[in-house]
């Protein structure tokens, strides 16, 4: 009984000071065997010749808990369950303990000297004891000698498989695992991966291949997971993995044509013109085929990824979630994900933890992922004892109650068995599970690296170590399962397949990146992968549509639903705006989303606090003030046959959640997927996703993506952390040439969008869009738009010219100030105060990149006597100036200088002193309207 209180008692503890919810988010009954600790219970064990006769219980515990349980053996069983993995024989090299601890726990009976811990001696080993009903080691027997009990527990928990599961707080799940490992069977499986590795070694010995030598069992492991999952009904598997073993997985699991892999090693291949490409061990693949074991169709996709280990994890989960969403798979029966990891990265990279914490959230759960860790017991050159503080690299998985199955990767039968159990766990409980393949890395980090510099003893042992296929082959031959001739013929057969593919690979002349696409969009492009047209329809709506969506936005479309009084005022104000035919930012967002939903285009908005909005402006999810968890999403009441609208508050994560939404956007071009940062500068904790996936993704992997980033931005005296979304970083990564003026044609705008690396939904292609969204302008009385600007025939205005008094007399204008964002309203206010509304023009640049060369040229030529000023509220070394200045100069053929009005260079994005903020603002506004400010610089 004691272990159950120790393991599960905290679930019944009175921890919530409000008394309204469970701290552990589990409203389920208290686990079986855990009752109120304050109540008393007495036990009396009655035995005859060391055989349990009965247990007298003075308190009514469930019968299953004490039935035939021998009180003196309860702890030995528990300790094998809890700690047996610490003494399992997991290291194929036999030189290191997988848990980094050579100590054998005293409470696990691995030799006769351990019996004393339980008050037993060697004479007790042959005595017969009744077995508790919670164990399966007896099979049909209900009593066994103690010696046999220990042997069977050792066979189940201390051989080549180590099982971590007793931290799981669901007793049924624990029992399920016990049954699987206490009544095991083995399923041998042939290995093809070593032959593939050896072929690459012979042909390209001086090339980086990041081979699987030392963990060849990964291939049968993955095949087993896929086969068993296919048997359970899975039709689509999305996979992510690092570079090690990637070519092998592509060849032997995904079934990529071998000639397409081999031709990647040919340095004479010409690059295709669809992108800059990537190294072969980063590329992905999508393939639909028949699973030979189940004779069912299965789609396999391996996501392309950068060298940044584990960065692909949330991307895979996002794509998996999207595939489940689009096929109506609400419980993960048809679509699943498999993630492969390295031991050092799994323990060291924080995005692993972030991704795990998405695993059970309603709008992010993929209903169970199988994680396979290739545990080389080394990270590049770093010893694991210097690389992690936890016993195992997999300990991070314990936070979500994922069982962890450690297995000696040199025992392929144990590997296959464990992977079968892992796939069954996922199919049964729809929760994450981890398979830890404890192996080694035969060569260095890559094939050119010398590992003896830093791990001499390990690599001396590795040089003596037989390969897993050789050892397994010898075992099968010794057991008479196959003859040596059959074994050698099988190897020769696969080698012949590789040789024939190598010959065919020499016919390839051009390296086509599109052959490695991991997320194709059937029917969206033409057969050459190009847009079907380069036209973009008008985005305007009819007056009736605008009014209807506005009415939905200003109402509660559910009966008997009580909203907050403050929210009633907000909805009433929206209704007034609709009557006046105007919209603010929040209502404009409603118009955009609602019109897309009416057209059947799914909209998904995700991020921290997006349901209400960081600045309490959005309110897309209404909460009943009287009924807990009762909500209303008006956007899902726009039209009868509309697409669903998903709006979801995320966990407090940027890296993981942005990666997830990027993956979601990969699955279909017919969706608008948006991620909003709580404040714009918070995106920098997701910089890896931006730098490695969003910015260069199409160039590296020919993979288009329409992800939208909403980044609140503006200098408003709120200090350095809540001001700048760092637009300079995004602009610096844009791929347009500042020194070349493109040919300005009729379709200039759409061609610019097609050729750039980032910009959305109605274009005939997809590009990422970065939007610097407002904060104070959300409630600024002048930051409104009229319905007339949104009617049919209207389009997004890349540049908004000045249509005020200056337009009446362009020749009399002395200065044109180009700007973007909130500073426009401060400029117009200051211009009016200076009485310069007819001498200074102000043009708003709404699209910064691709740069609107054509519109800037037209606006500059409109005012022939005006000097040109770029005004921004950001510091000079930040913001937009370094991006726009050379492009503006190119536009006017360098005929005039482009002057700067803004804050001076600084290390921090903004001051934390309100007075200093206002002084800086006044200074640059004075400069913007001082017509003599730049005379000394002429």
C-alpha cells in the first residue's frame, strides 16, 4: 500500500487555495488504492510455511489491491517496476551505464547479498510465495518460488529492455505496460540498413553522410512502428529527424528512389533554377505507397530541416495537426507523427520541452507521438556526463507522463518488440511514448571527424565491436533460422539493387530540389510547379457583406449567454461604427477573417492571449460570466456553410508555437494561419524558426508557406522590451536588390510578390507575411477606415499618398516625408501645429518589402521641388532606414539625397524613461518640419 501513497497521494492533496480546481488539471477520481490519509487502516498478514494464507484488512480497500498480495513481497515488485531499468543491460559497448550511474540499487535483488534488505536470506529463495494480482510474470500460475520470481522480474525489467513507467499517475496505463513486458514475445526482423551504409561507404568514402553505423536497428524500429500503426488504422505518418541516418531512412523507410539519393553525391550536377537548395542530409520527402505488411495504403513524409537540432519537432507536430484537421481525424486514428532525436539534443534543446507541453493542449494535441531517441551516448565530442544533469537523456518526457522504453540497440529483437509496444501504446492511449535506442556512433560526428581525440577508450571498444547485422546474422545462423548461404545471398541481393541504382543515377544531369518536396499541394500549381496565373483578384467586399460581418462582430449569437458589462460596451461601440460605415483595426480584422471563412477558407489564429488580444481589443472568444468553461465564438456564426474558425491561446512559448503554426500552414494552401506575438519583440525567442524555416524555406526546399506573423510594434514610452518588433532584422533578410530598379510593368506588384522571399491568401502562390501591428492605434480616433475603401474593386494600398492640400499645388511643396506606421499620426498632428499642410507632403509606406519602387517613383516625381526625408520613430540603426534609403535612392536614380529624421543610433530599442521618450519624439518631429535642418549636410 505504501508505494501507492508515495506515488499517487499528492493527487488527493488539498492544494488549491480557492478550492475550485485540481492543481494537476485532473478531475478524475483519486487513483485506486489511495484513500484519505487521515483514516486509519491496519493490516495483518497470515502465512503458513511462507505461503500467504490471507491478509486481514481493517479498512475497506478495493479487493484488487490486496487480493493475495504478500505484504513482504510488495516492495520487491515495486522496486523492480520503479528501478529495474537502472540495472538493465542497455549499453552495447558494456563500458557505460545508460543512466550514468554504476551503482546497483540495494532494493533490487540481483544477487543473494541483496536479500538482507528485505529481511530474507538464501534459504528463502526456494520457498513458494503467492503472487500479487498486479503482476503478470506467473502466467497461469498463482504461486512461484522466490528464486523464480526474481528471475522472471529480472528477465522482464533488467535485460536488454529498461522500462520507465511508474511515474505515470494512471494505474490502468501502468498495468497495461506491465502486461506487455511481463508476457513478451519476440518478432525478429531482417536488417537492410547496414548494407545501404556499407554501399555509401564504398562509393563515397570522403563524403559527409552522417550514417547510422552503430544504430542500424533504427530502420527496423521505424518500420515496426509504421507497420503496427498501419495495422491499427493509421494512413498518414509525418516524421522529423536530425541528419544522422537521414539518407538511410529516406531509402529504406520512405522508399525514396535510390538513384535520386546517389545522384546527390555527384558534384558535377547542375543546380536547377527553382532555389538555392540544401545539403542532401537536410532534405525531406513525401511518398504514398502500399505497406507490405498490412497491404494498406500509407503516406509517409519526412520533413526537411536545418542543422539546428530539434527545431523541426514543433513543425512536424503542426503539420500532423493540420493533416488530422483536414481529414476530420479528431482523435488521431488516421494521422500520426514520429519524431527522431539525438541523445544530446533531446536533453539539451529547450524546444523539446516546449513541444512536449503542446502534446495535450486541445488545439495543439496530435493525440500521441512516438519519439525514437538514437542514443549514441555522446554529443559530437561531449561526454554525456558533461552534457546533462539527468540520469537519462529522455527524462524530459516524464513531464507529460510518457512511458520511456530503453533498449539495447544491438538486440534487434528487443528493439522490434519495444517498438511494437510503443505503437500499441500510442494507438491505445493516444499519448506520447519514448523509445530510447541505446547504441553507439561507430565513426565521428561525420565520416571525416576523428573521435579518438576526445573519446579514446570508447572508440577502442567500438573498433572491436561487431556490427549489429553481423552479430544478429551469426545468431540466426547458429540457431538454424537461416543458413550462411541464405544470409550472404540476401546481402548480395540488396547490394545488387544499390549497384543498379548507382548506374541509373549517372544519367541524372540536373539536381531538381522539387523531387524532395515534403509537403506537396496537389492541384494548386501547374505541372511545372509554377503558379497557374499571375493575377490577384480584388479583395473588396460588398456593403451587405461588410454590414453582416460587422453585425456578427458586435453581437452575441448564442441565447442565454451572459457577457461582461465592459464587453457589452465594446460590442455596442462596434455596432455604432458599423452604422457609421467605419472600422477600426479590430473590426477590420473581423471583416478580413469573416469574409475568408464565408468563402470556405479556414482561418487559424494562435499565440499567447490571442482570444482576447494582448490589448483587450479582439474578444473573439466570449465567456459566460455565470457558467464555467462556457464560451461563444461569434466568428463561427458568420454563415451557414462557412469554414471553421480556430482561435486558441497557446502555451507561454514562442519557439515551439511558431514552429507548430508554420507546420500547420504547410499542409494546405487554402487556409490562413496566423501567429501573434504577445509583444513584437518576443518573436526573438523563436528566431530559429524565422531564420531557418520562414525566411529561406522556399529557396532551400522549394516549399511555399503562407504563415502570417502579427507583431505588435510601436515606440510608446513603455521601455525597451515592449516597443520594437525589430523590423530591421526582417528587412535585412529580404532578397530584393537595393541597387537595381526593376522593370515597372502592368503586373509589377504581383511579380514582385512572386519573386520575393516573404510577404497572402488570394495570391496564386504563398509567401510568409510579416505584419507590424499597432498598439495605441487600436483605439486612436483617426486610425479608422471607411467602407468605401473596402468595396468591390478596391485593393491593398502598398503606399498611401497625401491627398490633402499638397495635392492641389505639388510645385509648391518643399518637402515630402515618407514614413510608415504610428509615426504618421504624430507627423500630421505636428504638421498642423506648424501650419505646413500645403508645403510638406506625408506619404505612408504600407508595404515595405517587396519595396514599392513604382509608387515611390510616382510620388517623388509628383513633387519636383521637394527634398526627400525618411522619418521613423525607431533609432537610426534600427527600424527601416537602412532598408529604404538605398532603394529610394535607386528609385530616383540617385538625383537627390534621402534625409533622415528619427531617433539617433542606440543599443537598446527604446528608453525606459517617459520624459526622455517625449524629448526624443519632439526632437525628431522638429527635424522633420525644419526645412533648413539638412542644409549643413548638403
